[in-house]
C-alpha cells in the first residue's frame, strides 16, 4: 500500500506545505498455483522507487526534528530593500531579503550554519538584506534590533549583527529577563565602538520607527495563493522574490540560487 502523507508540523515561526509522497505499485502473481494465489510481489523498479520514497520521507522527518521546517512554500514577492542594511555587491544578481529576530533560536541556527557558507560560496553573486521582524513574545528582540542599527551609525552593523546571533543564548536567558543597556554597551565596547554615541542612540530610541516600519511592511504583504502569510514567523527569506519560510539548510538556498543564475 502507498506510504502515508507526512502531516506538516505546525509552528508559529515558520510556514509549511504538505509533503506528498508518490505511490508504490504492486502486481499480483499469476494464479496458476494455489499457494501463490494470495501472494503479492513487487517489480525491482517498484522496490527501488519505494526505497527512494522511504529515504525521502526519513529525510523530511529528520528535518522536522532538527530544523522545524516543512516543504518550501511557493510564493513570489517584490520586496523593498531601499535603506535596509545589506551585505554583498550592490549589483549582485541574487538578492536575499531576510526578515529576522535576533532573539529567535532558529534565526541564530540559520546564521550559524548557513549565513557564512552561503556568502563564501557566492561572494559575487549574492547580496543579503536584513529587515527586522521582532516577535512580540521575545522581550529582548526590539532592543537588540535597535542596538544593531545604532552600531550601523559607526559602520558596524554587520559586526554587531554577528555579535548578537553569536550570543543568542544571552538574549534567551532562562529566567526571561529583559537585558539592560549595559549588555549592548558591552557588545559595543568589545567591537571598539564609540560608547557615548552608541548609548545616546540607544537612549533616544533613534531607530524604533524604522523597526516598526519593517514590521508593518511585513504584516501588509499579501498572503500567498494558499492563504499563508508572507511573513508568518522568523526567519523568512525572499530569494529574488521567491519566498522560503523557515531556517532551511543551505541546500534549499543553493537550488533556488543556481536556478536563478542559470536564467
């Protein structure tokens, strides 16, 4: 009988689609022997197909437990990038817009396992644009986003971006504490920033409206053809306008990037 569909594992911070597995066919043996009358066998090609399906299903199952993702959800969007921090050539043929949250563990995982390898593999072909989408239940996400933008005033946005994700565990303290200015000032000190200017920017909440604008922009994007929100959680990526919602491994990005480069 055909393997069952894998139901998607729903989470608040990713979008999912159903995984549909191909069916395996079977043939009945000739009925010239009574003992074989009720016996079912498989062609070798069907057996191989069945093994392929099972291998694929196992990979998807492992992905659910490790990454918390489902099959990529289709969607094409034109995302505004003007004024947002970016890394990579301005004329790169591939633009990846990331809506992210510095306190999000899945965002930190994607940063740790995909961010640098992707830039190293496509140094001239990819530009990454960061837009803020701090989740309401992450008590330190907004301040962290403000801190990165304040560091950007001193041409250190991406250095601070990296520092925040590399210290994601501090933002996610088990007691749920709200971090004070001192934590972000320490990060700024470690990076050699002008502390007086950095702390003034933070105290004045200079970039609060910028962060709210990013959030409102994401919320007002139209849903896809299946009714899924364009940005339903973090991280959500738009690769040359193709949406990829979730902390997917690098292979998924490579497939889309290579296909776009081949056009």
